[in-house]
């Protein structure tokens, strides 16, 4: 029996444009790699911690078997991480000089370059020059 069959996780991404005041909410796909990494944590052989948000322009539907974004364009570090019970919350701010394009996909990674993607979500968000955006990524058990 796999861990995935024992307990499921879900994720949610909230993009808040602090310049316009608009908020966008998306449910993400928990990728197979997330579940593959769990046993490593129990024996101290865990890979790097989850740390980076990848942003891309790919439009393929997010699948649990995904290991990368379809078309990654930018990657930024999360600035805060916190846990509460079984919930993980990661947050970063993206200024109006970074990732200026239409975001179509986001991924959660454990490295600044390459690394393992544990979550992916399809979005439709236009990030304009000058916009300050907060991205909140939540993971929790179902």
C-alpha cells in the first residue's frame, strides 16, 4: 500500500495582487513526487526542503505524474514558511519587475534550479509591470 492510498493531501494557491486588490484562488495537484519524498523524511534521507515557486507559461493540464512545469520561465524563493497542525503555508511576494508575463502554471520545488516538483497548478493570471503580488501556497491533509 502506498502512502498516497493511506492519506491524501490537497493544496490551494492564492494569488493576491496588492496593487489592484484582486485575489485569485486555485486548487493544485499534489504530484507523485510529494508522496515519494515522505518516507525519506522518516529515515533522515530527505531531499532539500520545499523552497521555491516556479512560474511558467505552459497550458497542459496539471497531472499527478508531472515532474516539471511544461514551460518554466521564472523561479522565486518563498520568503516565509510555517506549519500549523497538518497544514503547511508558504508565502512570497513578487514585485512588478519580476515575472512580467501571463502566468499559466505554477510549481512547488525544493531547489532554486531543477530539483523536485511536488505540486503543480494551472492558473490564468496576468502579472503587469508595477504590480506587487503575494502568492500563498497551502498544503494540508484532506
